[in-house]
C-alpha cells in the first residue's frame, strides 16, 4: 500500500531545487557578461596597438625633438635652474614615449578583434563551468582564477584549440566529481548565488569604466570617422608630422643660437 506513495520532498530539498534553478540562470548571465567584458578588453587592446603604431610613434619622435631642444637651451644656459629642470623633464617624457612606442613595434601586427561565434561559445562554456565565483573554497578559487586568466589570453588571441583544451581538461578532471548532503549543498548554492550576483555587479562597473575611458572614446570616434570614409588615426599622425617638421626647424635654430 505504501509502495505507490510518492516520496515527499523535504523543505530543504525544495529550496535547494529553487536555488539551483536561480543559480543556473545567473551562471548563464555571468558567462555572457564575462564574454562581453573580455571582448571589450580585447577590442581596446587591439585598438591601442594600432593607435601606438600610427600615432604613438609620432608622439615619440616629437617628444624626442622637444627634449633635444630643451637640452640645447639648457647647455647654452648652464646656470639657469629652470632650463635645467625643463630639459630633464623633457628627456624623461621622451624616454617614456620611446618605450611605449617601442613596445608596440615589437608586438605582432595589430588587427581588429573579431571573435568568431564558435570562439564566443567556447569562452561562455568555460566561464559557466570554471568561473571562480562558482566555488566557495578559497584554494579552488585561486586555481580557477589561474585557469580563467589562461582562457582570457587564449580568447584574445583567437585560439580555439587552446580554449577547447582548457575545457576538455576541466571536464575530465576527477576534482569536478563531488557528492554531498542536501543541507551543505543548499548553503553552498546560496553562497554561490551571492558570489555570482556580486561579480555581475563588478563586471557592470568595469564595463562602464572601460566605455568611459579616453581610449574607448577615441576608438568610438575613429569608428565613426571610418563610416564617413575618413582615417582619423592617419589624420592625427599627419598633424603630428607637421608639428615634427616645425620642431626640427626650431631645433636647428636652437643649435645655431649663441648663448
């Protein structure tokens, strides 16, 4: 008689199922937002490299000539502390510009970041399964952070094979197989929900800050100009080259000017 009676779910079990469903929705949202953040970061990195190659090298050349002008004037007026200070500051700025432009030259040729749908799908799967905020164990969070950092690099480089390898290795790991009681599982799920909600808020802030950055604003202007058939970076470089020519004339005059 009792064999046909359905087993009633405990209040803890019922709540656990609700929280699991809530977490599942949040996991999907988190994976999508992490993808949006990683894509925006990769796009800005690619744009920054293009900017440095086209415009940054011009700034470096202009800063170098300005430093030479300041140093020439300082040599002519060795007792003038203001000139000496200005020369030192100009040289420091020129060296920093040269380092930045030099680093851009050494990187591979910049191109627009255009991830494929398969690349995006792989990244979302990794974020859903490996995200650090899906564990309550601190040691495990550290391990997951390292894996996600590796996944972020692979995503930015467009390396689908690497992303697939990361996912395959995770799925085959014995560490992912765990079994625990309802009570402990419920507490852990509640904490995961809280962690994911917190991370979603953090991502929102990061995206807002990135979109409000000078680099992102410049990228938007370049893209808008491109729609009009203009190359804004080239226009900026052309203006700087005119300044460079004027600075060279000024340097020539400074060299021949007697103290």
